[in-house]
C-alpha cells in the first residue's frame, strides 16, 4: 500500500514537471492582464472611443517597452533607482492624460484610488515559495 502511494506521488510529481517544461524557453509567464485586456477594461470604465482605445494601446506598448529597457539598464539596488522610476511614472501619467483628456484621466485616478483602498483592506495572502 505504501509503495502504491509513493508511486502515485512520484507519477504526479513527474506529470507536473513535464507540464511546466512545455513552456517555450525564454518566454515568461505574464504577471498581469495583457495590454489588450487593460485597454478594454479602461474603455468600458471610461467610455473610450475607438480612436482613444487605439492611442491608449499604442501608448501602453511604448510604456511597457520603456519600462523593460529601464529595468535592464538601471540596477534596482542603485541609489537613484526610485527617483528615476518616479520620473518615468510622472511622464507616463502626463502622456496618459494627454491621450485620455482631463475628465477621463481624473475618473481613472479615482478608480485607481478605489482599487488601492480595496487592496489595502483585503487581508494579505500568505507568501508562496
């Protein structure tokens, strides 16, 4: 009986390893929703036009590329990392404001503030290792 249980766990373990190995090399799992999903969510929440959606998607693609470049060029432990990151965020918000306009940008900031407040009130999930 013990041997059967051990064999079952070993087979299950091998199956999990094989399933994880199916992901192509160099491809990372995405941490959050895709750009398309984010644009659609913002379009629904803010009532964006097709032109605004296209401009927003282009902006998000550009900003994502800029952030990847920043993360490879600047060491996270460097003393000016936080200042540079804050500068990038400020410029990204200005670009977003230019695309959305004042009223829709303000509404987006309100939505983000509500989401942040809700996240802070939610109990923290246990760390997964």
